[in-house]
C-alpha cells in the first residue's frame, strides 16, 4: 500500500516536471545581424575590426590554419 502511494506520487511529480518545460523559441535579446558585424563582449580578436567582412574572413582563415594539425606538424 505504501509502495503504491509512493509510485503514484512519483509518477505525478514526474508528470508535472515534464509539463513545465520552458519554451525553446528565440529570445528577443538575440540579434539577427551577421556574425562579422561584431559582438559586444571582450572575446573578440585584436586583429579583427567589427563590421569589416574582409577582416572577419581573414580571421576565420587564420583560425582554420591554426587548428589544422597537418600544417602545425610541419
């Protein structure tokens, strides 16, 4: 009897938790600007000028070369 009540109450609690899932829609704080337009934080590279698409592409190219193990092992 006690086990049955525990199982029923746990099922009820799990059911409530499953129904309380938060929305996964985009929040209003996220912007729809292009990536090269810039970020408003301190994690941007020194050699990159926000808003300059050419410098953005150059930075991506440099990053890809750094991560390539074949070019690093030479």
